[in-house]
C-alpha cells in the first residue's frame, strides 16, 4: 500500500519584530530577533536591534578622572562661568549704590538681622578693578587644571567650600566694624588644592608653594607696604579649607571614594554651620540680645 505524499505548507516569511508588515532575514546578533533596515544598528559584529543597543549603552560606564569625576570635553566651563559671574557682579556693584552695602560680609548684619547670605554673596564682590583682576587672573590660571583633574562637580564643591571657609573665619575673627568682600578665600582655597593635587600626581609643586608663600607675605605685610587692609582671615580660612577638602578628594581609597568625598563635603558644611551658630550666639550675647 502506498502512502500519498502530503503537500507541505511553505514556511512563514520572517518579519521585523517591531514592524510585522516588513519581511526580513536579518537577525540581531545579540538577541536573535529579526530586524528590518530601519531597526538595524551597526555593531562590532553584524547588526543589533534598537533595544540591545540602548541596553548596551546603559552598561557602558562614562569615562572618569583619576579622582572619580566625570571626564569633561576639555573646556573648563565652570571656571569660565565663575569668572563671568564675578565680572557681572562687579559691573552691578559699580552701577548700584546699595548692592555693595547689602551683600558684603558685615558681621552685625549676619548676627542681628539674620543676613547669612552675606557669607556667600561677599565672595562675588570686589573692592576695585585691581582686586577683581588679580583674583580672576588667578582663577583663570589654577581653575582649568583643577577642573580637569577633579571633574566639574568636585571642582565646584571645592570652590564653594573654600569661599565659605574663608567667610566663616572672617565672621569668627574680623573686627565688627569691618566689611569684607572678594573671591580671595576661594582663590586661596584653589592654591591650597592645586598644591595637594599636584603632589598626589607627583608633579612639580615648587611654583605653587612659591605663589602661596608670596601671597601670604602680602596678606600679612600688606598694610605696612601700603596696599591697604587685607582680610588675612579670608585668605587663611580659604587656604586651609581648600587644602583639606582636596586632600580628602584625592587621597580617598578608590573602593569608598565617592562616599568619603561626599562625607567630607557634608562634614565641612556641618562644621561651618556650627561655627556660624557659635559666633552668632557670641555676638548676640555681647549686644545684650541673646
């Protein structure tokens, strides 16, 4: 007895998994799904689908600096931005009658009137064009390498904490009748930071040490040399803060680097807050207002 041949139905034509109306014989080399030309993405071997390419992009870590910061495109955007803000504030300061008096660091204003913003805003004002030009030139010189080594976020934190550290020491130790302003606290912080970071990278730091020493000499000998009153408190406070924060950033063990860097930054803010509260209470007591 013969068995009649049963005709076989033709195999279904494969279609794109995203576009069922499009025939294709090309598979994603990663997930093996069929993909049409619109869904193809070139890969090292063959083609991949959109989902596999997107998933692979998520798993690729962004390039980092040696100390954990995101690698920038080479342009020191934050440094230039800070210079622009300082210049803009100087222009506003020159064209406004009240801006300087409202934003400089004046201790009674902070303690009595709760004008704590003065601790920050004073770092963006300057007494004269020479004061501004010196600080902005220094920022232009030391800012770009630090921004490249640390990454923008860490550089921004370093700058902010250095400026605030200078303001806090001014608030603690400056005479009550004086009003201070200038980015010098932040700049001195960058001086201290670039010394620490350069040593960590085993670079020549003699020029940095010379710059720090020369500026400290002018800081303390300035009045005798006829340069006018200089806030040594702001310079020293910024220098110490910048060096300490930079040391935490670049010497933190790699395994716990991010946690240590964040912890030190938050810890510095808490210390500053405690010192500000202490000084405020001290001043209010002396004024008979506590």
